[in-house]
C-alpha cells in the first residue's frame, strides 16, 4: 500500500506536466481546398521539431494536423506538379526541395509561404505572416483561432499567376503559368533584393514589382522591408493554413 502511494505521488506531477505540455502546444492544421493534390513542405528553424516529416501529399479536400512546441519557428509552403517514387525521390514543378518528398531544406522559389515564430512563454506573442517576397505559386490563407490579443488573418488568395508580368512568369512544359517570381528571384539585383547599397529600409523602397504583389495580396509580405505585414500581436492561438481558400 505504501509503495503504491509513493508511486502515485511520483506519477501525479508527471501527469500534470504532460497535460501542461499538450495544453500549451500550438496546433497547425493544413487543408487542401485546391482541385489538385498539393504536397506541403515544412521547414523548422533552430533545430526545432520537424513537422509532418518535412513533407507529405495532401489530396483535394484533405487535412492534416501537427502540434508544435512553444518556441517553434518555421515555414510551410505548397508544392505542385510532384511525382515521387516509393522511396520518396522525385521532382515538383513548383516548390521543389531537393527532389525529396520529405524536405530537409526550403522550397525552391517562387513559393507562397506561411511563416511562424511561436511564443515560448506564458502569454508570449506569436509572430506570423504570409510572404510573397520570393514570389507566388499557390493561393494560401492563414487563419488563427482561440488566441488572445489582435489575431488577424493574412492571406494571398488572388490568382497571381493569371496576372503575372511576363518577365516574372514560370511556365510548365505545356506553357501554362504555374508560378510568379519576385523581382529579386528574377533579376537578382540589390535594388530588388534589398542588399548591398539597398540593404536598409531607407535605401530599399517598394518597386513597381513589389507593388504588383501588394496590390494582388494586400495583407502579405511583398518585399524585404514590408514590416507592416509581420504580425506579432496574437498569443495562444492554433492556426489553419488553407491552400486555394474560397475567398
């Protein structure tokens, strides 16, 4: 009886520690509302937990959920036109990550990104954004739920590919526009990449190309110093990332 009581006392705090860990985890839900399969890629920063093994297939209408610990940072993007063998080797038309189903690095631009840094303390704020700094491939929305504070929902839901300037277009073998490069990716100059002599907010202003992306997707990051699109006012939320949202 005494031994059982001692074990109970030892396990009791561990039980509540487990509950606390689950309760404070952030849940990411990825949903595919496209009419075609999307292969989400995930990348974790600072040696954090790798969500979804780095990448997976998401058929039309399917969802997948992943818990992330406090302090997690990383990004999500959608890959299109992928073909993989049974070993997970292959290629994607857009967003490819080294020819692997399970990404160990970022997706090849241009890709539409959802980026996060989750708060690591009680009441700490999450920072998140939707970015087209490197370009666009798939419509994407990011919707928080259950959080406190100001928790807006950034997105890039326009069909940017349909309006993409010719010099920024990425076309597939059939000639269809499948992605839209940023000017930095297309031309790689300091003016467009905010590097060198243009490496500060004072010397790197919006260009006609970044203004195009901003007009298409007003709540998304459009160039390196578009800080108004970075959201750090929400805490304790879960997040729904939808590819091809209806609005």
